């Protein structure tokens, strides 16, 4: 009842007592005539409309308009979104969503130098709204050239001190449905002298996978799930077999000698699941709401490979606005990790284990006062 009138009247009863009457004139139910999108020069109109929860000829609902505003903000494609209600007559309104778009992509290059780790640099691009279709495409390459000598002689074909390449593509709403599909591929080389990698051998890692996802309507509209299937292959390279055997004693008999290098290869197929509930009011600067994430991984076992483990992680986040634009954020995270294969001829890779220390940007959790990943398995 968008055009209802509410008229209060005050009726004294005594010197210190009164009644307040609210006289409500509902008038007619208001229905939606049109949903109008304005300001989308790049983003295709169907990308916006599929996240609007109110439709023409439906009864007007203020909560549906605000839910639509929130969903459009969570896309992170727009700098601003202004919903406007425009009356047509006493029984109909148009709803106008005027948007101001962000840049459709980001291109980055970086370079640096330190006396300890030498030159580092790289670049890449991210298109979170590829050609206005809502699809996400990203590519990144980073390389570090260490001043220190790797344990693997560099004149041979060995792992580079630091090198990372990744590419990923995601279609979040396949054919404008609630279904997600994606594919990713990454390759990484790490030398023992890199800043975040402190194991006594070099490592090469190749991984890839496909991803499927869906938005849920139950338990409520804030839930979504993602399932992925992929594989990973790691080569650990050292000039000393004892260094490899001490870390991976259960499969030490699989260490091979090739070109004066000792190489240990591990691999595993894995299934991962992510269940997420996200009711934040904004994806970049939330002022209220909460997030719950359950990540579960099953690697090896009947799927194959010698990386046999299961891992569950649970993350809870809350956002509370104390005063205008001043927000307190609480973050609580815990998990469990265990081996699947009881035969002993399997491993839990170092990268899957829980670690803390430093900035938290290297695969672990942030903990001030300690070096990178210095709290946890050594």
C-alpha cells in the first residue's frame, strides 16, 4: 500500500494520560508497471535483471526492492545504484534502477628488488564483468629471480626460484539460471630461498580443475554451493635425497635420481565443496551482515594418487557498524585435517597443512610477531 495515509490523533484522558489513535487509509494495492534499467553502458541488461527480485504486474514490495539493491551491489560491477519509485497512477508504479558502472577490467604490472631476494615482478589482468556479460576471466604471472643459489644447480632444467602462472574463467549464471560453471589452471615453481617457502628443496606444482555451483533457496536465499573436481601434481627436487626422505619418509622409496637431482613426485585427484551463506550489505566495504563458509576437500583415496587426506575448514565473520562508517569485524576460523589411507604409503602435502605467522598472504593465517608460516608444521 505505497500510497496509504496514516493520520495520528491525540485524545487527552486526564492531566497525565492520553490516547494516540492512528487512522490508516490504505487506498488501493499498488502493482509494478515496468522495471527500468538506466546507466548500463557496458553491462548487458539481462545481467542486471536476473538479480532483481521484483517483476512487472507483481504487487509492489519495498523489501523486494531493497533485496534487489543488495544483490546488485554484491555483484561489484557498479560504483553506485539508485532505486527510484515513479508513480504512474493510483494503482501502478515504475521502478527505476539507475546504475553507475565501474571499470570493466583491471590490468596490472609490478616490479621490485630486495637485497635478499633479488628482482621480482609480473603482471596480469582481471575482467570481473567480461564484455558486460557478468563472466569472470583472469590471468596472472609472477616471477622472482633470487640472488641466492638454489639447492638445484641452475645450469640444469630445474625448478626456478619463484614463478607462478594462473588462468581462470567463471560463468556465474549459466544461461541466466542460478547455476555456475568454471575452469582453472595454475603452475608454480618455488625455490628453497623464496621469502614464503622455507622447505629445504625446490618444488614444481601443476594443478587444474572444473567447478560447478548453484544459488540455493533453502535454508534461505543467502546460501550458495560450489563443487569442484581437479587434480594436482607436485615435483620435489633436491641435490640431497636425505632432505626429501626426512620430510616424506613414508614414500622415500619413490625418490628418483635424474640428471644428478633427486626428485620425488606426489599427486592426487580431489573433490572440493564450498557451502557459503553471505548476507553482507556490500562486497567491498560491508557495514552489517555476516558470512559463513564451509570448505571441505577429499583428496586421494578411491580417487587415486598418494596425497590422501580430508580437510574441513569453517569460517564465521560478523560485521557491526558502531557509528557512521566505523565497523567492527569479528572473524572466527577453525578446521580439521587427517589422513585417509592407513597403509602408510601416502602423505599429507605441506601446502594442505594449517600454518600461521606473518602477513597470512602465503597460504597460512596472519599472526603478528612471527615470520611467515613459522607457527605450525616445520
